[in-house]
């Protein structure tokens, strides 16, 4: 049974459902079923998976416990003990990460734990010395101090964690320190979009330059794509519905948001070719078009509810059908290119 | 429901089986069977999601059109319009074909929107006529039975089945028809769902048409677990009833052990040391934790074993939520909670070190 890489059988993934179906329809014997399952899912893979599950959930629980403990702010513990114990825990995590090396999941999770503890340390420091610092400063320092570890981590979760605290810093800084004039308040959408776009582009460029399995996960890409799409389309929809004043900053954010949508489309349609990202872009574009249709029809057909809702329904079907039709064509083109 | 990923292809599998004389080399009938089983007739998941969102928005427009535009006040008209919309949806689907042309895609989207509108209007009308929550359950049941085999769209099948199960759950918990026996009925409902889920998941002869029911059952079990995690007290003031999570704990623990056995390849495999340990850990988890946590772990194990990413993702996303509920609901101080959290975490880490110590995780990168 020689199968070329393009033959239908070579394209079909072998999995448990396939084995079960073969057995259920009498195509293979019970012994063959057991053999096939052992071949597809060797016992040590299960052990490895459970071991990693224990490590991830166990670490998350311990770190949550540490956060709860310091949130309790136990007065009986001397401040120096609190700070020293946190520093010791950080050093242990870093030592563990060094010992296990960052190529292994144990080392990566220990480094992530050290990053989390850095934030806890700064929160406790602020709690003890009543520094009066704004929350944005905590997140800023947290982001700065953990950046180096993030760069060397080779761990997608560490990068996502760093990006999350940096996003929080940016939003808090805008609200607590930048204190923009009302005309400039909408720039935050632009800044958040810019930050996440830079992260996304760097990810794609890095993956294009170097094969990095740890970063090449679909969920990471989709998460960052969504982190770009939300601030890109939010100001557009708000401007359409006039829920905010049409200030310069909102117009700029909306305009760059639309450009960003176009850029993302070009990236995932022609350069990287990822259908999940394209579908997410299509969904957000549909929402923008839907908002525009609601606004236009609502204004044009004021007082004629029947016509308005009917046309709205038809427009919605039209917009989403167009998106589905287009995406199906892209799928066909991509499949044709791979044959 | 999902595309599966695996390191091996069907071609690799058949080669290995033929090399070991389990099947004949180059068995054309067998190859044709494999290809036939894997034919993907439906849209990919992301496109189905897009169609679903579009249909939701469009059905809102159509419902607004009916309610505000035509000023309908009598319930029977809602029911009649609901039936009419559902019939229109079936007609649109009939003419839609495979969805590969512009016309057919437009008809599929229209059909789904019309079906959602029709079903919503029908259920609304029936509830208005009978003025009871159980009327909604009855109406959804009628619609699901009537359309399941003629309206072949998995998103609709899933949503209809899930709506049916959810309406039963809500009626049991929030209605006052069975006051005094809420706990008994709730637990009975859970039992039936778990039995059905186990039957559907473990029986490979079940047609692919029924996979949406499998997922609706899983989602419904998650909804029940979330309800139990967030509150135990139901009913009106002065007539409160408590639903203790003990039965759900036992039920989900049993389901978890069955899942481990099934995924491992049969009950006989449970005699091996790692699996015995896994079962013991499952029982221990059942004793100390909450139903939702056990359900999440079961979902992750089933998802990993079946290579169904939706199940794994459901488990992974729900686990933090259930952990949060569990520790939030613990009636102890923040300090004690931190102790419980650290203790639980250390126990799991100890489990991991035991696995390493016994060399039960032989992965290179662990």
C-alpha cells in the first residue's frame, strides 16, 4: 500500500475516532484496535501529558495561594520577613529555571512563576511602605523587570503573560498619568492596537526567520490577532453610532484601525495564510459593516420600521454570506496551491 | 465537530496494521471505507461560527420586524409565523445545495436566520399560550424532533438540543412546579445526561448526525456544574431548597474513572499501575473537590484521548472558573484559603515528582 504524500489517505489524520469506527464496523479485530491505539497513543505520552497537567495546575494553585496570602496582609509577619520570603521564592524559582534549563517545561514554568512573584513583591512593597504610587507604576515596573526573562524564556505563555501586563500598564498609564485632554482621549485605542500589532508582527517575522515550535501555536496567534482587532474596530463602531464625540483622536484611531484591519488581512491572506485569523478579521469587518448598515438604514427609514428591520435582516444575511463565500474561495485557493 | 490533529495519517496507521498482519496489504475496500468516513460535508468550525453569528443578528432583525412592525398581539399568530419561518428555512435549505456558489451560500445563511427566527417565535408563542416555563421545553422538544433529521445543519442541531436541555435545567431549578423535590429531580436529570453522554461518546456505531447531541449534553453538564458551583439554594423566600453537590460529585467521579478506563482502551487496562494511580487520584479528587473541577478534568482527558480540541479547550477554560468558585465559596478566611490553595498545588506537584521518580513520564522534554 504505497501512498504518496498527496493521496487521500495520507491527508486523513489517524486518531481514536478512526480506530473506533474501523472496529465498530468490523474492519479490524479487537486485538488490532488495541494495537492501533497503542501505536497512536503510547502510554508514555499519557504520562507526559498528565505530568505537565499536574505541573501547570499545581504551579497555578501555589501562585494563587501566595497571592491570597499576601492579600491577607497578615500583621503578625514582619515586613522584612514578607519581603525576604518573596525574594527567596523568586531566587528559588530562578535557580530552578537555571537548573532545569529553559528548553524544558519545568524551567519555563519556574521562570514564569518568578515573573508572577515579581509583581507580588512590588505589590507587597507598596503595601508596606505606603509608597502612594499609582497602579500603573506597579505594572510598568513589572513589565520592565520581567522583559529580560521573557526574551530568553522560549515560552509562549510567558510572552502572553508579559503582553497582558504591558497592556494593563498602558491602559492604566493613559488613565492615571497621561491624563489626556478630551480631544486626545481616544488615542488609547491606537496605542493598544500599536503595541499588540508590534507583538504580532515580531512573532510572525521571528517565525519566518527561525523555526520556533514553542511560538508556533495557533492559540497564541489568534489571541494576539484578537488583541489587535478589538482596539482596531471599537473606535470605528463607536464613531458610527456616535456614542463618543468625533474627536481627532477617535478619528485617527478609527482610521488606523481600518488600516490595521487591511494590514492584517494582507498578512494572513497572502503572506502567512491562516484561516482562523482570516475568519476573525472577517467577523470584525462584518461587525463594522453591520454597524454602518444599522446607522444608515436607521436614518434613512426613520418611522418605517417594517422596511428598516426587513432591510436590516437582508443586509445582515448579505454581509455574512459574502464573508463566508469569500473565505470558502480562499480555502479553495489555498488547497489548490498545496496540491 | 472538529478537525483532529495527530502525528500519524490514516495511511501510516493502515501500513502499521498491515505490517503486523492485522489487515491485508492494499485492501482497497478498507481504504475506501476510511476515506468515506472522513468526508467532511460541513463547513469548517470557524465558518460555522461566522454563519451562526450572522444568523443571530439577522434573526434579531426579523423578530423585531414581526414584533414592532406588524403589531401582533395574539399568541397563535406567533406560533403560526414561527412555523411559517421554519418551513421557509427548510425550503431555503433545499435550494441551497452544497454552499459552494454565491446563491447557495446566501441561501444557507438565510435559511439559518429564518430557522432561528421561526423557532424563537414558535417558542415565544407557546409560552404565551400556556404561561409556564415547561411550555418552552415542550415547544423546543417538538421543534428539535421535527427538524433534527430534515434540517441538516450541525450548529442548529447543537443549539436546539442544548436549548432543550437548558430549559429543563432552568425549569427544574427556577420553577415552583416540583417544590420539595428539586434535589431529587436535578440529580436524576444529571444522571440521565451522564448516561446518555457516556453512551454517545463510547459507542462508535452512533452516526455522525448525533455528534451535536453529544456536545449539547456536555455543554448542559457544564451549565449544571456552573449552577451548582455558584449557588446551592433555590426556590422562593420561605420555600428555599438546597441542592447538595454530593450526588454530582459521586456521579462525575464515576464518569471520570469510566473516562480514564475508556480512553486507556478498556476496563482491563485499569489494572496497570499508572491507571490505578490515576483512578485513585480521581476518587481522591472526588472526595476533596467540587463537581465542576472533576467535570473539567474529565473533559480534558476525553478531549486529549479523542483528540477533540473543543473538549480539551472546554475543560481547560472551565477549570480556572471552577477553581475560583470552589475557593471563593470556601467559608474560611483569606489566610486559610491561601493554605488550601498552596496545599492543593503542592499535592499536584508532588504527584508530578512521583511520576518522574517512577519514570512514568518518559517524555524527553518533561
